[in-house]
């Protein structure tokens, strides 16, 4: 590396540490000519993925935008930020493994729904309702029924969407009988 102070190209690495995210390495270097110390970062070069939107326009895949959509679906649910971050990383890795520099928005939406379905059924239904543009309650109910019919997720939260029948109240005569027999 070229020294920022004297321009010399000879230096030595005095410390190397992996960053918190594990995606880059921080190196402390010292110039062999002037002894100036400076920091460099080494990161894996990632190819940029582009999203092909429904209207056929292309834009770079934004991790923050993906995380925001998952966060919105998971709002007020017991899902940690860390779980959402890991989900986004998994989705991006899955898309990169497919190959190619471009990915259709529909493929991203399906990957998000798969992740949310495995994490939390309510967040999944919220996301699906926006992604599939649900127009009425019937579409919500159909999605919930399909989820319950899915052998992988049908027993995950069986009580979540069941309607509980109210318990019948004892009649007034039955209450009197109970109270008079106890005296």
C-alpha cells in the first residue's frame, strides 16, 4: 500500500482484525520509510445484483430496502432484529447462488415469503397480503387455510387461527341450586 504521508510503497502490517460483520478485514500498517501508521480495509468484492421490476426497469438490489420490507411485516412481532438481518443475508446469498447479475422482483418476493413463513406465520401473512395485493378478507382466509394445510407449517401454530366457541353460561336456576345446596 502507498503511504498517505510520504508516498512510499513499502509497509508492514502490524495488526489484522476481522470486522464485526465478518465481511472485511481491518489492517493497521506502518510505513517502512517514515514510520507513519495508517489503516486499510480489505473486503471481498461482491458483484452487484440488479432487480428486474414488474415494469421491466432495472435497479440495484438494496439490502436496506429488503430489510425494511421484512421489518414492516414483522412489526410488533416477537422477531429479533438479528433474525431479520440473518434472513436478509440468507435471501441475498440464495439469489447470488442462482447466478447471473439480474434477478426478477417476483423471485425476491417468493424468497422473502419462504423465509417469513419459517419464522412467523403472522409476518408471513402480512407480507403475502401486500405482495399478492389481497383485495378482501377472503384472500386472507384462503392464505391462512393454505398455510394450515401445508404439512411443514400446519402444526406450527395450530391455535393461531382457530375460532374458539364461547362457553355456555350456566342458567340462573342452576346457579341457585348450587348456592342453596352448599348451605
